[in-house]
């Protein structure tokens, strides 16, 4: 038998949330989530902003240093140029050309350059062959204390180790008394080298600081996101009902402070729930004994009235006894749900073959189905072993099959299926009874609730509550839908049995 549409996720079904996805996530998916989330953490964003600010500040600082150093070197160059102008001012106009030639012939002339021009700008002496464009000329005999040089492109030959015929030099000039123009210059190779090195430091250092800061931010954000992932994992287990879990505390930062507060809250919640549970269980235990005595007395009285021929009174007493039985069944179901919820998770689990269990289940309920003229159809496929509590799982499956037979009409049909699902074995029960309305499919898993369509039938309203408790204990998935796709008739319940490992 193929499972109906509800078993493969059709719309309209109710699926009981399972903590499996939170407690046993897919490693590939978890890695992908962390790789995606680490770029969105507050820690990484703050580090990225800090890295950008620090890198810009670092580059600005190096820029200021570069400006200060290069201008200091230019000032030193200007001081040397002023000294040379004063030297030439001490020579007569006729001796200047000879003094220039003598300086150019010296081996220690270094990176200095000179040029002498007549009033019309024609070259007279020196290795500067034309007046630099834009050169501001001072008057002869000045002290040059406040005069600054200019960085200009100069037509010069044989200066330093420069191959370019028009390099940029630091230049000063003056008009001498006879109208000739004297130009002195110095190559800026030292200044340029310092400038280039500082510019490399500015951009290289800035990029290095930015990359190092981003890497540090990434590493710290990865540590933070792992902590958040662990907190998310623990909170998912807490939300699924495992109140023994506590958030991890590793230090004294804001996350740890929050974890401390949440853990204290959980301690208080667990204490209060324990007190409520103990009170409820105590009431149930205390009332079972007098109710049992009452039932026995009602049964005894009914038998006595029947023997005395007062059948009317006997029927009333039998009805009261049946009501007492119903109350006792409710107390037994409530205590069973509390007992299942209090079990240590998977403490009694073992390897289990579902085909054997389902075959046994069908054999047990076959006579009951025949008594109501109900056709019980079973389709049992081979399935992988699962790790589960056999007694509890048999109880859950029994409740589902018992409900299906109870609510199916006389001469109706109940289908039981076991097949291999995408994540593990899948158990399904479907009937053609009145069904459960979509807006009631979550409520019927609670205590006492009964569907409007089945209130006229006997029952406690706790059977599906026991099934829900067992499913949660096993971390399985339970879904409720309609047996016939596109309609609201019949009920179909499926349990996805994930193959937990020991």
C-alpha cells in the first residue's frame, strides 16, 4: 500500500515540531551556516569598522610624516642654495662664469647645477642650458634668509647619476648688478627617494594593517559565532522540553552574563514546574485509592440491587461505576504522560526492528477490527533498525491503531503502512472516519482535548497526548492530516522514526 499524500508533506497537515533538527544538525549545513553568519556578526562588523578607521588614521599619520620629512629636506636644500647664492654674490660679475666652471670641474660637486645667462636669457656658462620656466628671480645682494626654492623641470646635463635631460630640480635664481641672471639648482633625488619610500609605507602599511585587522576580526567573530551556535543548540534542546540543559558559560563577557541570567531563570522554572508536577502527581495518586474504593462499592451495590430485583437502581449504580472507571482511566493516562516526560532521555533504548513490531501490532488488533467489520490493510516494507524504547513505541502505535479502529465507521477501512522514508522508517495509520479539522490537529495532541466530530464517542482525550509524549522522547516527527487528499474526511497520522545511534 502506498502512503497517502499527507505522508509526503502535502498541504493541510499538522506536523509536531521535532527537536531533531536542532539536536542533530547536518554538519554540512551547520558549516555553511557558520560560514555565512560569521560575516554578519556584530564582532566582525565592529572589527571591520575599527580596521578601516585604524588604517585610514595610520595612512594619514604616515602622510603627515611624509609631508614633514620631504618639506624638511627641501628646506635643507633651500638653505644650501641660499648659501651658494651668497658665495657667488661675493664674486665680481666678470668672475662668476669662471667660478661656475671651477665648481663644475670639482669632483665633489655632487648633485649641484649652475647656469649663467645674459639679460636676454642667452646661455653664458654652467650646465643649465636654458632658463627654467616659471622661475622667480630675486635681486642681487639680498641675504636670502626668507627666500624659498622652486621645484622645476630644468634643461640640464651632467648632473649626478640622472639620465633624464629634463629632470626636476630645486632651483633659485637672481638678477645680478650687470643684468645677468644666475641660476643655482640641486637635484632632488634624495628627497624623491624618501618620498617614494614613505608613500610605499603609507599604502603598504595601510593595506597590511587593514588585512591584519580584518583577519583578527574574522578569527574573533568565528569564536563568537561558535559560542552563539552552542547557545542556539542548547536553547533548542531546552525549547524541546529538556529543561536539564544549561547555557554554556566560558568567561565574564556580556554573553556569559546573559547565560548566567537565563540559567538562573531555568533553575527557577524547573523548580516551579517540578513543584506543580509533584502536586498534580500527588493529587492523582491520592485520588486513585478512594476512587478505586468507590468503584468497588458501586460495583458491589449494583450486584446487590440486581440480586434484590431492583434493576433500575442497579443500572444507575453501574452507570456511576462506569463514570468512576472513566475518571480512573484519566488519572492513569495523566500519570503515564508524566512518567514518560520524567524518563531520562533514551535511557532504555535499544536496537529495534519496526517490521516485527508492526506485524505484532496488526496481529493484536486484527480481531478487534473484525468485530467491528472493519477491513484492516497492512503494508509492511523492510526498514532499517532504529534505536528506540520498544515498549513505549508499541504503546504509541497501539494508541494510533486503536483510535483508527474506534473512529472508523462499521464496515470501514483502516490502513497501516511501514515504509522507508528519506530520513528513516516511516509508520503510518489512516482511517475513513470523521477526520480531524485542520485547526484542531495541534490541539488534539494536548491533554483532555477531543475533536468536535468525535465528542459523542467514549474516550478520555489523552491517547494522542501519550503518543505526543513518546514521540518527543524519541525526537521523532509526528504529523496529522486527512486520509484523502483534498478532503477533510478520515484521519491519517504518520511518525517519522529517525535512526538514532547508540
